[in-house]
C-alpha cells in the first residue's frame, strides 16, 4: 500500500475509487485544487502510469494504492485507506471500483449504494438471481461452468443464446450464438476476455452465465437514486453492431418519443423502481440496460456507476444544468435528491466501426473526411482513435471501435440524423501492411 499524499489528506473532499481518464476533465472542472484523492490498485497504477496522468489535473491531491478490486475482502479497505477528515463523497470511477467505493462510504458514514447492492451489481449472475426473486421480467438464464452448460440452455431455444462473463465491462467476452455456431470456440473467446491494464486477478473464481437471447429495441436507463427513491431519470436509445458481438454503435438522448424506447418511458420507470427495491440500492447512480420485447422491458444488465460511451456528456448536452456528474457528487455528499428534469434538446453519438479486415495483419491505410464531418451544423465533436499504420482486428468489444461523432439537434431524432451523416463522412480504409511497416 502507498502512504498518504505527501501534503496529507486535509482538504480532500472527494475520494475517487479507480482512475478514469474519461472522467477527469469533468472532475477537474467541478472540484477545486487538491480536493480529490484517487484510490487505485497498485498494478493498475503502474500499468497506466496513473501518478503521471493524474498529476495533469489540479484537483488531484494524490494517488493512493490499495486493493480496490479484491471484492471478497473489501471489508479490509477501511483499515488500509485513511479517512480524509474533510471527505464528503466516495465515488466509483470505474466498474471495478463499485464494491470498494460502497464499502468505504459505509465505513465512513457517507451516502452510497450500499455494499450488498454493490456486490449484486458487480456480478451479472447475482443480479439475475436478485431480479428473479422479485419477479422482474428478464431472459431465462443459467450459470455456465463449461460448454456443456451453454449447450443445455441453447437446446431450449433452438440453438440461440448469449454467453457472457459475470463481472466484466464494455461488452468484453459477450458472444451471441446462433444454431450453427461452435460452442467450444465461443467459450474460449469468453473465458479469454480480459483487460490486463484495468483489472487485477484475485483468487476468486471467475463466473460466466448463459441466457436466452431476446430480440427488440435496446435502451439504457440512467437514474439518480436518493434513499431508494428515483429522482432524475433518462432513457437512452441504443444501436448495436450486428453479428456475434453486440458492441454498441450509437446512443440517442433522450430516446425519441415516437420510437419504442421513448414510448416505453413510463414502463421503464416502473421497472427501474422495482430493480432499485430488488437489489436494495440506496443512494447513487444506476445505468441499466433493457430490451423491449412485446412492448415490455426485459432487464439485461445494470451497473452502479456512471455510464460509459460518453452518455454523461450526451445527458449534459440534452438536459443542461450543472451536469450528471455534478448531480451525482451532490447526491453522494448528502445534499438531497436530484429531481426529474425535461430535456431541452436532443444529443446523439455514433461510433466509427473499424472496417472488417480482409487480409492477415491488416492495418489502417487512410482516414479521411474528418474536416467535412466537423463542418456539419450540430456536430459537437469528431474523434478518430485509429491512426495510419495501426493494426486492425475484428471488433469484439467497445475498446476496439474507431472513434466517434457527437451531435445535437432541436429534437433527439434530428441529433441522431446529424451524427449519422457526420459518421458516414469519416472513411477508414484498411489493407495489408506495406514493406515499409506502414
């Protein structure tokens, strides 16, 4: 474990469990200098050079190494992480910090989701079981300890199912199987899925589940919860990559009222309230994914942290105000509930899928159209993460997408159309590596 920051913990008001590069600019905008302590795994600190990266943000007082991902022994954290005397909130910055953040908040007498709810949210199998106990509509499921378990459930649904790890993120290891697919190959892919720079391997056995595959529009619901009661709630319409790997390709905020996600807002609100009660969640944010089948929400997953994929930025653009993260900070600091709000405009993101390579060891040959995309009215941001010469692989998780486009509009549908037009202007071409290495 690391010692406390050199200047001490006085003045630290917010403890962030896990380091998220995506969140830090917004955290720095909201909080004063030297007010944030980042608590992270020693392995991750070294692998991601967190000390150097965090030092770029004036709000960071220091980085403390602790076993934040040892969920089976999270109760020991309070003995190894000193409580800053002025701390107001403990915030899970990443999926892998949800249990540790809830545990520290409880130990320090601060608002949070609760350690029991956090453990359920960190394990998709336990979430399924908790939802089943309360009768929440969801796919049929089973724990999978090997290919035979996958085949057993597949046989009940004409060879169609979903296989996934119980405790990963960003669609890592999720595979959609059809009647002719190879179960053994799918199992190998799922078991091998990992994030070596973000995740630490502790002794706890990995878990996997297989479940019925549902067909219908997909949405997510972002809800701010205070003492078990939902205040602010947003429904996000989603687009997913076709094929075996359901990587998300786009989001629209809020879901258009004339589309299934928007039309089902009331049903989703009721379902979210049932979910909050089923897992015993107290205070914080939930990001739940649902499939609408026969106009009825079916629970897919739920996370007890801020959503990824730039959804917080979309919510801020659409609803205005101080922002989703500011609202979460206020909740966790004990400042009371965050009320429901009405969106002022629409916001949308479309991700740039990497072209499927058609030659071995393919690389990016060119990227064009960025300037043209940026010039479209309503476009807020165009980011391409792939550079010429970069290796190209089949997209199987969110980290492998080629970039994104963000747009706004007077309505959600207008924002979505603009984002799609802009994304279509960005062309990424791939081909064989040349003799010069590029």
